[in-house]
């Protein structure tokens, strides 16, 4: 399964080298369950000893800069669209400078955030950056699979909606013997997660090392949503994406308010037709999904096989096509009925990147023209785009950052950040 790369892409990939991500990127990582040589995640990540610099978080007015009394709701998106190329990635939160960061999560009710590293350690520090260096929030290195594949590791974290009082935090990691994905709960009432409090909530067997999904997000309904890739190899050989009897290739939705988990009664297959945990299916490797904090809509990036990266608006019971379709095309040589599936909101080909990283619907105040636009990027090319969530217009290329974007982060004020494999975080801004 070879795919020609343009020379510049090969150079970029060589530079990214050990970094090649979570993905698709078709070739090597899809060929075998074994880890790609030289790509194992580092098992240690050390906080840098350098003095944290102040970060440009202040100054943004509240997004609620609307009149106190308003007869009609504001339009979801302003009439003036974002201008292509008018945006930049500006260094931010420089106290978080760890290897293979895959997430940054503001801690509810505090000025802190937790940075997640694929190698198994999560660090907490003030977003103000001035006071203390990051501390270890949770160290799962002993629980991770030995010799992890390039896409395995500590991949997701979500604070319970009542975190401020319950201290409950949930994580997603890859374990071994047997190879599986684990969603576990910890008690962080003390301010950091207590290792002795671990409670496994859900375990899903993994046939191959790649395509693990990994995002955990609480919806506005209070339920925990979980992204699981198709199980790996290449082309979904087990047919998990279209199999509603399997948890792989899905976004799940479960109730974790109790000691174990339960299936919400209004899940699409709660009363039959598939596993009750499933919320949406036909996904290949959903790498990052989030909820629009204003509308509650769920948006995801789904990493492609060989041709198309895609952005999806995820709805209850939706079938997003994999492995019958890749993007808007039938996958492989077989004919297919595209009308049987929910089409992506946006796609891009391998000339624009090789592994989509889902972001957020922008709800900040600093860039009002972006309000209501879903922002996403590509790990390989570093390009950042946005699509209007209220129409079907073309995506706008906001910036060609050149950064290996592993994830996006959303601050309490709605501003967006790029989490990268350059041991650095960047704020998306319009200079
Ligand atoms: Ca699809």
C-alpha cells in the first residue's frame, strides 16, 4: 500500500520523524500491528526547569459583550467571514513544554490547566504561568502498554461536570497484555489525581496498535462521550466501522455518574440494533471531537485512510460511512450508495495534509468574525482551517502554521490554542 508523496511532504515527514502521530497517514502504521520502529512514545517527560513566561491570555473581553436586553438571538455567525491567511500561531502557555503533548484542559473553577502527554504523565500548572512550575497531576506510566505503538498511550482526559465538588476525573489510555483501551476514573479532590483511587470504567480490546481514537468529553447532557477508532491495521479489516455490534469505529455515550457506567435510555441502540453504548458510527479514527459550547453540537475530525481527511457534525445514531466511504468517495473500488451515510461537512486531500486534528467551534471574543466557525487543523502540514457551522460554504485556510498540531485547546474565555509536538502551545490569533 504505497502512496507517492511529493518531495516537500517527505521532507516534512522526515522532520516530523519520531512524531508521526495518531493517524492514518496510511502506509507504515497501517501495515502491521507492531509499532513502527523508532516511533515509540517516550516513557518519561520532564518538566522544563526554565522560568515560565507570562502568557498572553489577558485582555480579551467577555464573550458576553452583548446588550443586557435583546429581543432576538444574535446571528450565529457574523456576515463578514474570516480572511484566508490572516491568522497566526503565537507562542502561549510556555510553562507547558513537554514531549508529545496531546491535550491541554482548563481545570473547572480554577486558573489552572492540565497538560496531557502521550507518554503517560499529566501535568498541572497555572495558566497565568507566573507562579510555580508544573506539577505531576497523574502518572500512568506503569499502566501503559509496554513498547507502545505510535498512536498508543495516554490519549484523553475529561473532568466530571461536578469536578469542583466531586474531584472526579476520567482518562483514556492504552494498556497491554492483552492490548486494550482503558477508560478509568480517578479522585483528584486533593488537587492532583490519587493513584490509589483508580477505578476502571470501561475496557475495549484492541486488535492492532493504531487507530485508537482517544478523546473523552462530557457533553452538555452530562454524559461521557468516548472516541474509539476502527481498531487499526488498514482499511478496517474487521469491519468494525459499520458493525453496530462492535464498540470500535464509534463515538460512545455513557453515564458515568455512578460507580460503574450505564447506558442512557435515549442512546440510539439502547433498546436493540447494536451496542447500547454507541452514539454514532462509521468512523475510522476520530482524533479529537468537541461540543459547541453555545449550540451543544458535536464536531469531530476523522482521520482518513489514503485520500481524504474529514470533518463531521456528529448526530445521534449517525453513520459516517467508514469503511464503505472515505470522505465523499466510495472507499476502494466497490460502488456504494453515498446517500446511505452522513456526508462530511468538509474534506481535504493529501495535498493539504495527512492527518486531521479536530478542534472547536470558536466562541471567543478576540476574533468575532470566527464566531460559529469550526476550527480544525492537520498534524502533518500544520494548516489550520475553519468552516461556517451555519452553512455549507467552503473551508477557509486560516493559517499555515507548519506546526505538528496534535490537539486544540479551548480556554475558559473561548480562545483557541494549538497543542503541538514541538513541546509548545500556540494561541490562534489575528495579528
Ligand atoms: Ca466518513
